[in-house]
């Protein structure tokens, strides 16, 4: 597998994931990913992306509930 940005070789590693969203910041430090050995671009596998999306939906709901109480 080659990187779609620089055509470098991808290697199975762990990479951080960061998102700023709807008034909160989420950082996950060690998500399994394919990481380019040349430019460092991570590609997260489908199962990891699905888990992150479920987590974000849950956090969105919880932050909406907090905002309604405030």
C-alpha cells in the first residue's frame, strides 16, 4: 500500500487522532493506523473510524445535555 499524498510506503503503526468539534477537543493518542514512512500521513482502518464516529456521536449527545442544563 502506498501513500496517496507522496506515494511513500505505508507501515502498520499507531497514530494520534485529534478533533475540535462543537465546543470540545478530543485527542486519542494511539489509534491503529497505516502510517506513511515518508510523510507521516496516517490512514485509519474502517473499524477504528467507526469506533471514533460512535464515540463522537455519544460525546455530542452528552455535550448537548450539559449545554441544556447550563
